[in-house]
C-alpha cells in the first residue's frame, strides 16, 4: 500500500487503468473514432453538455445537436435563437450562448478548426480549465489529466485525501500531473472518467470490481465512504421571485423575451419580478404586473436548483380580455419556443390546476 506521492507508481496504475478501459470503457456517441482520431467538435460539444447534465440525458441531446449541425462551420451559421431552442430542457443556458460565440470565433479566427492546445482552448468562451484539458487530451493527445469533480473524487480516494484538507486542491493537482501518459493521454482521461462513473461512484463505490484497488489508499484503509467527504463550503442560498401567468380570451399566454440577464438571456419567459433574497409581499408586486388584470396568488410555486442557488418562484394568475399588442403565445404551441424548463413546468402546473376541467 502506498501512503505518499513519492512511492506511488502512477505509470503502472495508468497502464492497468488503460487495460481495463480497453475492455470496459463506455461506448458513447461522441467517442467515435475516425482514422484513429476522435472528432474534436464532438468532444467539445459533449464536454459542454456534460458540464451540468448527466450522461444519460446528454446522449439523445448530443445526437440531435450533431444531426442538426454536423460540423463547426454549420454551427457557426446558426442563430442564437436556434441554438437556444435546441438547448431547451438542458438548463444552464449560458452554455448555449457560449457555444454560439465560440463557434463563430473558431470559424472566423481559426479556419473552422478548434485550437489544439489547452491554453488556447481556455481563451474561448465557456471553456475553462477542465473542458480545455479534456478536449486537448482526448481530441489532440495533449499529455494532461483534467480534473472535474468525478476525476477529483477518484484521485482523492486513491491517495486518501480528504476534501477539508487545506491543501486538498494542490495535492490533487500534483497527483493528477503525475499521470503523464504520452501515448494515450485521451484514453487515460476517459478511463478516469469511466472509473468514476461506473465503479468509483460517490456513494457505494464498487471496489471489488476495481482494477486498481490494490493501489487505492481509501480501499485499503476502509475509508472509501469518508473520502472525499464534505467541504466546508456554505449551504446554497435561496432566491425568491414571482412569475405572472396571464391568459387572454384566445387561450394565449403572455410571454416576454429576456434581455441582458446572466440566466436565460435571450430566451422567452413568463414575465416575473427580479429575484430577491427575501420573499415578495403582495404590496411589492404591483409595479411588476405585466398587464392590467385581476391578479390572484395561485398558491402554486416552482422550487428547484438554478445556477448555484435554490430558486422559489410563486405564481400569480389572471384571465384578461384585451386587444393589447404584446407577446401572446398559444398554449398548444409552447414547444416551438425557446422556453427554459422552469417556465414550462410553471405553465404545466397552471394548466393542470386552472385551465383543465
Ligand atoms: S478501489 Fe474503490 S475507492 Fe479506490 S479507486 Fe477503486 S473504486 Fe475507487
């Protein structure tokens, strides 16, 4: 058993992992190999989708995205509205905006090809350290092991490092850099990804199937359920808002386009108040009503995580008879609009409780 960075044989462990990966690696649509190379465009799009979304949810969305825009050139011609529409339901829409911007930059400044090294990739919108490392190692064979939360967990367990250790980050970084695989860096990155996803899971890791259990400190010390453990980070904050659901005599719902916002920018939404740390009182709503009407509190609400905080949206409802020219949209055609899933869920809730007999 190895207890320090110095006496751990990363080369040997990498070799075992690669052998395991050759037999047990996951067959994912973005991993298709053409002339012994992975498609950098596929790797980039899949990595962006996987940033906040599970593999199972990403697979059909990736296939549909690639069917629509099979290469960067075609993607660079797409409008932001088209990309947002395709992105519906995946959440974290900043990713769609960044893909739109990055595709244009790559097409205009890099001749339609992704730059090949992690430092150049990092300069592109929406590509941080991990994504740059993943794309560079998988698509361009840069000898680097990128660290996301899953790979971090695997590394922490192998070395027995607790998350609340003050030097956690630097120890993990040092340990990751000891895995320099010259011949198959991308395969090693994917092997770590697959180990984290299939065996070294957050809860109940399947260590008896693990090819490297012999080298794993957490396994040998029987502390896998304690590593990496909890960080000292604070609990998520909560934000409150009120969404306004107005329906007219033609069965159309009032929507608006969201502008200059970090979240859902450019997408359609139900009109709503700004988000606040405090619960909204009825008196404070008057100035945000999007149209005159007999507004009522539905007592319904949407709760869920959103971009690092917990969101709670209460829902006000009114029926109106109006000729006012605003953005009215037919309820039956909602699927055609780039509407974040938060608002789709709210519309479903109101439909079920107020509009169906
Ligand atoms: S032995 Fe268990 S804890 Fe250690 S790397 Fe393998 S699956 Fe993870």
